[in-house]
C-alpha cells in the first residue's frame, strides 16, 4: 500500500548548518491493512518519511508511492493524517472540527453532522460535541483529531507521534482504545512514535531507524492478534520485543542525544 | 467585593465633582476657565441648537467616511501583505516607515490640497486610522498556526478554502482589534483636523467655546464627545472579546 524505494532526503543548507542528509536509502513496503510503526532517535527522519507518504514533500532521490501512485501532493480521498499537536481549529466546536474535514472533502451538509457524531461516539466524546478545544484535555483533543481523521473514511491513516504530548497514563489508555478502533476499521496505518511500549503494543511490524542520516536498521514483526488487551503488555513476547528494540535503539539514542552522531557514523563508514 | 469597589468608585467621583463645584462656586477657580458641574449640565441644553447639531452630524459623517476608508484599505492591504511573502518583504518596511511619520505635519498639506471641508478631515483621519488596522491585520494573518494550514491542506482544502476557513477565522480577533484601535485614531484625527482649521464640526465648536471663554459649553461638549467615544470603544471591545474567546492567551494590539 505504501512503498518507499531507495528513498533519500537532503534538506538544503541554511546559514552555517550546511545541507543536512535526513534519510538515506530507505526501502520499505507497508502492506494493506497493516499497522506499521517507525521508531528511532530524534532527528532520524521518521517524521520526514511520514511527510513523504502524506505528499507534503518529495524525496530527493528514490520513489514514494501510495496505492501504486506517486505522491506529489496530499491525496485526501486516500490518506488522512493525525498530527502530534492535534491541529484542531480552536474557534470551532468539537463536532464542528470533525465537520470541517468533511467540508473540505465536499461531503454534503446534510450528511456531515450525522457522520461527525458517529465518529465522535466511536472515541467516546459525543457528550463534548458542543465544547471548544480549549475546554478539553490533551488526550481528549487527540481523540477528537483521531475521530476527524477516521470520519474522512480513507484507506490509509498516517499518525505523526499522535500521543507524543500526552502523559504516560493517558497514552496507555488511549493506546488501548485506538487498538480496538483500528481492529474494527481495517485501515493501513503508518505510525511515527518514540515510545517502545506504544510501538510494540499497537503494531504489526516496527521499523527501527538509525540516527542521521536516517536508515532502516531492522524491521520487527509483532506476532499477536488484534485487538490487543492490557494482558498483552505483561506477556513475555511483549517484553522480549521491547527489550530487543531497546537494545537496538540505545546506542543510537545516546549518540543522538549527546550529539555524537556525525562522528560515530563517520567511523562506521570508515 | 466588586460591589464595594463600585461603591468606592462612585463616592470618589461624587467627591471629585463636589470639590469641583465648591471650588468653582467659591471662586477658587477662575470662572473664565472653569464652570461648576451644575452649570455644565445646564449648558448641555445650549448644545441642542441647530448649528451645533449640524456640526455633530458633519463630524459623525467625517468619522464614518474616514473609518470606512481606513477599514477597507487596512483590511484589504493587510491581508495582501500578510498572505504573500513577496508583498510582505516589499511593503511592510514602507508601511512601518509611514507609520512612524508624525501625521500631524501632513495636516496643513491636506488642507492645502483639499480645502477646509470634509475631504481634508477625512483624509487626515484616514492617515491616522489606517495604520492600526493595517498592522494588526498583517500580524494576525502571519500568526496563523502553520500546522492548521497543513492539516486543512491534507484534508483536501483548496487555497480559497484555506483562506476562508482557516486564515480568516484565525486572524479575525486581530482584525477586530485593529478596527477598534483604528476607530479611536480616526475620531482623534477628525477632531484634531477640525480644531486646526474648520468653520463647523465639533472640533470647531471646542475651539470656539474655549476662545470665547464659555467654559460651561466647552466642558459640556467635552463630556458629550468623551461619552460617545467611550460607548463606541466599549461596543467594539465587546465584539472583540466575543470574536477572540477561543484564544487561549491575550495578544497585545500593535500600533495602539
């Protein structure tokens, strides 16, 4: 469904920084109906990969296709995007925010309210239909954003660290909820995250990325049926996978956080 | 709590008026310059004469013409400069330079060009009123959250859809703030121009009453103008609060 073929992205240099190579030689295929996670240290280009799939930017080298077609611009009939900062329109009510997406898509007015309410019910927020975003907690805002993306009824959903700004408890509860919803909807989902637990809990497969320039280190399969329950989080499989990814990421994260990356990678190559 | 503050305020104002009344009656103040408040209230009846009412209508017309111009040009040009990076780079420095010129020095020029009638007043008031509108509209348009624009774009919004449903509503509170500040500047401009050179209008009567030592009429006119300005400003502020309710933090007006 989503294909990256030998994709590289280099950002043109600004000022003293010079050109930055964000991605190099990324080849990935995300199957139809799969929940695929990208995880890696900050600055590894995982959000860039998602923007490529969203049609918000093009690759410097290589090819990106969704459903077999290249992505020179967003395809709202095929792809919905959930952003980390919720991106709700603060002047609209909760239900008005969901209707906004349907307005942009050209859904007739008469249909919008019913459809918006249906998806609002799905995320358990129908009681807040008339509230404005300012009155909601972070977790509630993200549920509205998710309901808005689902209401567009696209086969593909892209999520850029959707739970990144939430606290640990909220993201756990939201994760379970989302797992239930996704099991029903059969969408192809690309999820960018930096939470190991979230990636293992939600995904069918996980790509672990290395630091700048971002490359795929390993793709890990999570063999557990959906929807997943909290028990899965205490299973041996969950812990083994989590530990495995942790070991893969640990050095990368240290290097990225301490700013050793360029040097470290130069040694690798040399 | 708030009740007792209101009470304190009323007492303070009444005390002030009482001191003023006493000072004027006891001739501590020169009666050529100060009238007691009771006489000021009486003088309000003098204002209800055909020439003064006609002057008030003219002033209102001048304010309306100048404000309509300031609003149209300020919003139109402001949106253009705010939306298009090329226009922003080209015109914003020019706008800021013109903004910093003391408009007062241009008043004699406007009178030379347009005479002492309505046109020179409206043009001068426009030159004061347009800047708050322009600067607030530019700032409001540029402050629009980029991720909201990206989100709308991903949901299939057209350029026009993004403008109408993302940029305009996001900028609306700043637009209204600009209009409110622009309105006060416009009123100021009209009155200044009338004080400077006119043969009618409220500003002309302010000047006439002060030059002919009629303090009661002067103060009466002053209080009426003040009351009207406060009503207009408060009404605009109420609209501004409504439009900006969704904003989480207060944003200071530019060019106030």
